[in-house]
C-alpha cells in the first residue's frame, strides 16, 4: 500500500473506532468520511461495506490487546501478570461489546476474523500463564483464563469500579496456588 493510502486507511480506522465507541456501530459512514477528511470513494476503496470496516476496527483492537498481553508477560512481575491481564481483558470486553455484537450478527462465527482472534488471544493467554509461573495454580489453562475474563466482564457490567476491583481481587486470589 502506498504511504498516502496507508495513512488514509489508518485515519479511517481510527475515526471509525472513536465513532463506534461514542455513538455505536450504526453511525452513518458519511460521518466517518467527514471526520476522517477523506472522500467516500476512499472509504469504499478500503472498506467495501460496513462489515469490512467493523472487522478492521476489531482486528486493530485485538492486536492492541494482544500487544498489551505480550508486554506485561515480558515486563511485569510474575505475581502481577494475571491481575493486569484480567483487568485489561475486562476493560476491552466492556468497551468493545457493541462492536463484537455487530460483527457476530453479520459474520459467521467460524469466519476468518474470529478464528484469527481466537488463535491470537489463546497464544497471549499462554504467554501470560507462562510469565505468571508458580503464582498461578498449575491446573489453570489458557482457556480458563479467557473464560474467567469473560465471566468477570459479565459480573461487573453494572458494578461500581470498587465492586469490580473487589471481584477481580477475589478471582485472582482463587487463581493463586494453595
């Protein structure tokens, strides 16, 4: 992709991410075009339909979450890796709920983007568990870690920040070895 086309692509995705977060995934694409300061043709050249734009935003968000997981796995103290990961995973899920619902409504669950996200997040969860070492019970699997993050997201959907923090502490305490 040429440099100017790459910049346009990135600007469109950044604007769409912001608008989807603020106004929902049904925001008119004309508003994306206007805010990104590109022509409609430029938008549709990169994203032939709304689903393609939703998918690009979702991929970017998954990549950011995965990068965060890799970073804390490499840099954080072993005892902090799982709490940091679960906290960010719950934040991500709460912020992206509308985006994921919109994608799941328009795409097959077995589509490439969901398969890709599955692989990426399972790899990161593996790295998180490896970095946590003996600060996590040995029977905890990567799938457990991902499911616990989803469960915590549901449990804290209407909770205050203090309640959410307390539930995270309880969860993390339960993950520590006896």
